[in-house]
C-alpha cells in the first residue's frame, strides 16, 4: 500500500495535478486523491499545498521527492530484470545428471537457444542427484531411479539396454552374445552403492540364480573402463555409456532383458518457472 501511495505522490509532483497524474498511472482521480490523503494522514504531514486544481510540493514533499524518485527507478529496474528472466535473457540453470549420455544434446540445444543463461552440469549417482533436487541445489535432475513422489515431475527420456563389456582378449569376447550364467566364473566390476547400474546387475544375477566368482567395487564409469582395459574383470554397462575403444568388446545378453531407464525430474512446484519449463520442452520423451 505504501508503494502505491508513494507512486501517486511522485506522479502528482511530476504532473502538477491529480487529473494528469491519474491519467499517467491509469487509475481514477479519486484513487489518487485517496492515496495522497492516506499518506498524509498516516504520518501527519503535509506533502502538497493545494492551489485550486494545482498541487505544489511542501517542504516535506521536497525532502521526500529524491527518495521516492530512487524508489521508482528501482521498481523500473526490477521490472526490466524480471522481464529479462522471463524471456530467458539471463539466469542460471543447474542440472544434475547421472551421466552426460542422455541429457547432453538437450543441454547443447538449450545453450544455443538461450545463450544468456549460465548452465552448470554436475555428474553424480542417481540418489545424490535426486537429493540435490530436493535441497534446491539444482533445478533439473536426471536419474535412473523411478521415483513416485507427488512433489516431483517426471519424464522418461531414455530406455537403454545393458550389455556385457570385456577386454577384447577376454575369453568371453570371442562370443556374439553371453548368458548371465556365463559370467559365474569371471570377476565382475560393480559401481558404488547407490548406482542403478549396480542395482540392475545384482538384481539380474540374483533373478538368474547366478553367483559370480568375484566382484570388485569401482566408483566411477571412467575407472571401470580403465579396469576393463587392464583386464581386471568384466562389467554390465548401458549401451550408450559404453566407451568407444578398440580394446573393448560389447556383448549382447541372451535370455535376459535388462534395460536402464533414464528419467528427468524437477520439483513440481517449480515446473512453471520459465527457466525450467523451456528445458522440459526440449528434453526427449521415451516409452
């Protein structure tokens, strides 16, 4: 209410009459007159000397004018800033992903479309990214975990079959495909706890009744890639995450349908925010 009254005060001071001020503000004359009276009566001051239909600033009015002028300028700057944010000419969008494989193309197109937006992409496992989303540390998350949470908007963006990856000199590499039972006599490399790739691997082996000879826990995709190249073992990896390397072999799994689904999440309450909504529009849909 105070801001509206001060804007009426400023308009009358600039225009010299209530009539002109009301026309400039797009409100009725009684509205302007009422706001001036409320302002003066609330603080017991006289801001104008009334001279017929004209209005002349009092000493108190003159003293107040520079501060109100600054307030009006700040309001204009705020309006411009909000319009820039709405039009995506500026802002920050933080994305948390389990990997770049399923979301990077959307990030590229978003960056081209809205070059004024600063983008941050953080890589981590599924549980970490979802927690960061709930903590407002990121705006968008991708995760292979299927979360049924009324507070989250969700879209499936990829369905990626899992394959067995070995060194090219590994005994299994000579085959066109393998069964899960074929893995029992070999060392299997697993991601860290909290990784959906690890969970899918363990669930598939358990469902097939397969107990492998040995498992090694390795905490990143890059480290697993290097471990396979060093022939420390084999690993189950989603197809789009398999690194391209002449010393690696990727084998289909026969008799088991193991698929990594990737989901895009944002907080449902933040879904209408332009910064987020435009990214959702560009993201793919699968399934």
